[in-house]
C-alpha cells in the first residue's frame, strides 16, 4: 500500500489551522523552511518519522491521527477492518486468531 502524502499533508494543515498556527511558526519550531512545510502540506514532499513526531507533538496529535486519520482514543475504525478480515477466514482460522488474541490480551 502506497503512502498518500497529500492526505497526510492535508491533515497536518488542518491541525495547524485548528491551533491557529501559521506555517511560519510551525516551520520554525520543527527547524524547516516555510517552503518545505508548504510542500509537505501539499503532499509534494515526504515527511520523515522524526519530523512527523515533532509535528504531532507540537500540534498535540498522535502519529495515527496524521497517518490514517484515527486517534488512539477512537479506534473504532479497527472494528470494521477486523470484522472484514475475520469474515474471509475459515472457522478454524477464526478460532486460532481468537486464541492468539486472548494470549496477547492476557485474558
């Protein structure tokens, strides 16, 4: 699955504007030029993990919110994905997944 940097950029831009922060201010705080931040927000430049982490900290977001639009508190998106995955599995596979999940969850 390819990374869609334009969506990531849109999420960064939206979060920045919600914080009433200028590109200049955010760019300065993460140590990049305004032009580079603008390219990130337009999806024309890739953002590395270090910069993404800095941006998330400043904008009070999780990496999940920026990368896939979900927050740690609201992971209901996983329920649908997990249900879809399970529906493609045989009953034996579903039982195995359940047993593994129980071990991971320590239940």
